[in-house]
C-alpha cells in the first residue's frame, strides 16, 4: 500500500456506483457533456486559427479522438488505465493509488479520485502533443464568458470595493464594530462569490454598514449559512492585529471569473486593513475542473481591468473604476503584498489530510501562516476526503490529520468558504438537517463557513 493511503479515515466515499449520490449523476451526465464541449472547443479553435500548421491540425484530430474514446469508455463502464507518463511529478501517485483501488471502472469508483484522474488524463492529451496544444487552455472560452456575462455584478462590486478602500485610507472605519461588520461582509461576498446577484449584500459604505437596515441585510444573507465560524476567525485576526503580530494569509482559490474577482476583493482587503502582511493566492498549474483559476486567468482579469479591455460597452466612469481596481491589484503583486502560486499538489487526487506526507514543504509553508482560506466545493471535498460522514460529524474529525495540533505552535488553521454542490457536509448541529430539503447539499443555496485552529 502507498504510504499516503495509510492514514485515510475508514469512511465510505462518495461513489459513482451509488445511485443515490450526486457522483452517480455526474459520471453519467455531466462528464460526457464536458467531453463533448471539449471536442467542440478544439474544432472551433482550429477554424479560428487559419495559420495553424499541418502538424497542429493533425494533433487536434488526435486529441479529439482521445476525448471521444474516453467518452465511449465511460459509457461502457471500462476500467481506468494507468495515466501515461508526461513527465509530471504527480503521475506516479495517481497510478499507485489506481493500483491500490484494484481495477476500478468509470461507473463504480470513488468520485474524488476519478474526477481528478479524468482532468489529469485529459491534460496528458495536450502535454504530449505539439507546442501549440501544450499551452492550450481547453476551458478558456467558458471562463472568459463567466466574467463577461457578469458585467453588472462586476461593476457594482468594484464600486463598493473602491469605496471601502477609501474608507480605510481616510480612517473612517476606526471603531471595532464597524471593522467587524466590514469583515463579515467580505466573508459573505467571497462565500457567495459564484452568484452575481449582490442584492443580499450591503453597499460596503460605513453609514450603510452601521445602519439598522445594513445589519438586517447581513443577518438575512446568513440565513442559509448552516455552519458559521466567522466570529472565531474575526476574534483571531483582530487579536493578531491588535498585538501587531499579523503575518501571512494563504488563500486556496476555486473558480475564475466573477468568483475570482470576489476573492481578489477579499484578499486585498485583508492586506489593506492590516490583517495580513501578505496574501499568497494558490491556483492550479493546468486547466482543471473546467473553471478553476490558473495563472492566465488571474493575469487576464487584472490586466483586462487595468487596461480597460474587459468590457467593450461600458460607461467612462465605470471603466475608470475597473482600471483603478486593476492597477491596485497590479501594485499589490509588484510590491509582494499579494503573490500567486501554483503548486503541483493542488492538481493531484490527494485529500488534504495527506499533505504532510506527500508534500511536507507545502504543509510547513501553510502551517506557518496565520490563516489558510480554502474556497469552494472541491477544496471542501478534499479537506473532508469526500467522505459520507454523518452531517453532525465535527469538522475537526472530518479533516483528519490536518486537524492535528503540532508542537511549537505549528499547525494549519483552515477556514473554508463553501456553497454546497456535492454530497459531503459536516459540522451541523443536531436537528438542523431534518429541517432542510433533501437535496440541500447539492443546490448551491446553502453554505458552510467552517474553521479549525490547529495552532492553539
């Protein structure tokens, strides 16, 4: 048995062979659609690049054939085969775990492993091709549309963010109650970042945050947050700031587009407000799970804002607001107050409880941070092993070895901001789940803000 498997909890996993699971539906409906869209995206790319050479055109056909074969294998419930070696540092672990799973098939396998395996397999189709396709992002069109299609929400959020920065600069928000209100609002914006309707959020102006109406709006936005540890995180960060010992915060991103915008707003707020000396953003080194953030996505967003090229039809004042926001993030990157990192671990199949074993240096890096924010559903699934835990299981138990408190104050403090779109979910108080719709973990209407402190 591979060493990284030994400490996995003995818990049933979300499984593509379980008819009652969301994994069952995903493997039979969503994955084939993604593959079909991928084939179409390559056709569109070839037609839009008339100067492609013969080798690139032939390679496109070869990649499409591999995608079609993968789709057929899924439908036929074929066995998963060892990943071809494209030189990546992760291939060995994928194949070692595949061997340990003893010949799983597409429609009867753990969801987390097989979904990561699928995207990694697709990536090998490109890494073993011509240079044009090696650098190709199969999902870039859909990711760009996500931001372009969120123009109204984008402009509104940037205006609010710029107003908040001015309030911080002018020391308008100096009392602790207002600072706490802004922090809560930032958490909510990032939490619900895949929803472009900001009607449930306040204006981020100090007057509005302090008003009775502003407090009511914040309480309303929390109604569907089933686990909310925001208070614990606020107590931690405000204490560190008062003691003038604030350090780095790490931020493991999820989706690009509008959600990435909300994450940049939250990350830069943490720096500008003095809750972090630096924020390290962690993204993916390859196209991943359709919409996950890679370096190009971050660059496109920040430079598109700064150069005024994100939207073609936009008012002069709105364009200026976006440009100023883009320049603000450029400056944070240039001064080192914000950094983007792509570690190979984030595109492995590994649950995060294995991190100390398979990537001890990354674990040490995160363990020295004041806080590690994990965004979104996939990060939550990896933190909790995608296990079918009873919903009242504590978050501490579900994250396994990651919850272990280390000597000399080392240990990871995970804060997860997650809207629920998969079966796993923990930390609920007894009696809460019985009052919820049966599909509450899958609709994206309910959320979890979960925190554990492995330092104290």
